[in-house]
């Protein structure tokens, strides 16, 4: 499952790919921080959202694509399409 997610992340987020295709989706990872969930962008350092419930992100167009459990740590991976530039 992790290999599938890694392949998805590379395919979606790889800048400067040989085909020069544009990025179509953005990806975030969310983990519990005491009471709230803190979500980070692809670099893992830039906070993107701080929510009480993961489901709140669904109204902003995010969809859950994977849940990774390692020991007591649960990471939620979400993606959403990038709106085309007007």
C-alpha cells in the first residue's frame, strides 16, 4: 500500500516530468496533534490546515485516499484537484 501511495505521489507531484504535464492534484498528510489534526503540504514542513475533524476538509474538496498506521501514529493522506487557472 505504501508503494502504491509513493507511486501516486511521484506521478502526481513530480515537477518537470519528461512529458511536461501540469500538476493536476495536490496532496496533504494529516496527523493528530493532541486535540486537532494538523495537515502538511508535500514538503512536510508547511502547515496547510488545522482542523478538529478530518471530515471538515471534505467541504474544501479534499478526499481521503489512504490511512497509514505505524504503531500509535495514524497519518491520513488526502488529495484534491487543482483548479485550472482562469
